[in-house]
């Protein structure tokens, strides 16, 4: 127990806020794993200051399992916390700190079992994948997954340790999100005929988004999800400076969350299809992709489901509402499932915490997974 709490404290001390450098935590994790006998590859991302890590215990030519988690955390405002969010604070069984639940608790559990893995005679390998910028829309994981074929035989499964109370989760929706920026032409509001109102163009896209959301609601359904259909929503709208100025700029952000089997980008497409006609009217419009990852759907009778069910000792959850990197692994031909310590309801909040008992249960769970590879 002391080991996993100590390691968690070390991980929390790295303020790996999404979108910032993670060099220090990468050096810490890779060094720790190398000391334990792992084959470690640091995989720099295109950003230049962020990297993924892929580490292997056992014979990489054999088909093994992957344990996967992200190193980044969401921002934390110190004034909203009872203590420094990047110093682990113990309060009875509660261990407070940014990322304790989402998801450095799982990373700490992975590192806790590493010394024993280095001493085991594994017939099949156990790999550990550490990604960056998951909180920005799973930015780092695709770069890591692309490199797996040159690092090892294709794994037979991946366990993504997002907080699920250690209950195996076999499905989640996919997500695509974009920011649309519209440039019109400003001027005095007394002569709207001499300008090009960017908010008017935004209104066209908002109407299309409303219609598409209703269409998605009446389309393909899957009752294991809440709601049972793919969704589309506009989350932010901005535009204009003053009532008597023709707005020259407007911007909106929208997202689609799609049930597995539906590409979330196709849910957004009918809205984006309105852009060419607006451009013909003189508007300059740019679209920036904010995130795009597929849904997850693992069969309830799959070997990986059975393995994780037996090792966790918990009941199977059909689906969760949040998204993870598991869908990306599955799309690459690696069956995937979610199973990690903690409660997602505590994530992204002030005074985020995980229970010491949840960490210990996770360490025991991962040890049982490892014994299946001996």
C-alpha cells in the first residue's frame, strides 16, 4: 500500500496540464520502468515538447496485453482547492490531488507492479502505454498506436484504466468536435447593405445544427447508451462587438457523440456542408478539428471481457457516457476494454480524490492480469 501511494504522490507532483510539456514525467516514468527491466521506447509527438511512452515486459515477439493510461490532467485553480492540487494530500482514506482519479491512480498502480513484472518469466508480454493530451481529445494516442507494429507483435487486448470503479466497461460513444470561425465585413449598423454580417452566417449553421440534432435523435439507436442515439450540440457561440457595429467575426464550437458503428464526423457533416454556399456569399470560413475518436464496442463474450471480468471480480458495465482512447486501440485491431480505479464523478473537480483501498484493489487486479501471461 505504501508503495502505490508514494508513487501516486510522485506522479501528482508533475503538473502535466493538458497542452503543456510532459518531459519531466516522461523521464520519471521511463526511468522507473527501465530500472525494473522493461524495454522502454519514448515516442516524441509532433508538438516537440510532449511524448508518449511504450514499455514492454516479456517477449515482444509474442502477442500480449497492453495496459494504457494518459499522463495529462485538466487544469486546476488553486483557489478552488483545500490545498495545492499538485501535492498529494491524505485525508483518511481519501488521497486528494489533480489527476488522482483521472487517471494517475491507474498509472501509479502500473508502476507499482513493474518491479515484480521484471522478475517474472512471462510467456507473453505485458505492455504499458502512456499517452499525452488525452484531455484535449485523444491527441497523443494515435501517434503511439501507429508505432506499435514496429515495437511488438499485435497485442490481443488493451485495458484502458479510466475510472470505472474497476468494473469492466465494453462500450462508449465516439466523438468529433470542431471550431468554426467566420469572417465577414464590418461597418456601421446603419448601412448593413455595405457589410457582411458574420452572425447572420452563424445563424445558418446554428439552424442546420438544430435540424441535424433532431435527425440524429430519430436515426440509429442502441439501448445500452443514454441517450440511445447519436447527439449533436453547439457548445459555444461568440460574435459581435456592439449593437451598432456590423459583426465582422463570429465563431462556434460543436460536437457530435456517436454510437459505435456511426462515424461521429458524419453526424457533423450536414452542418459543414452549408459552408460552401456561405463562402459564395463572400464569407471566409475556417474549420479546426478539436477532437475525433471512434466509439468502443467489445462483445460481452469476447476473451478479453472474460479475462478482465475474472481479474476484477466486478460486474460488467455495458457502456459509459464518457469517451476514452480505447476506441482508437480497437480501431487499430486491438480489442479493448475500460477498467480502472476511482469514480468518474470525482474527475475534473476541485479536491479530486481516489481512495487508498481503490488503489490497492487496482494493484491486485493488475497482478492477476499479469499472472495470466506466465
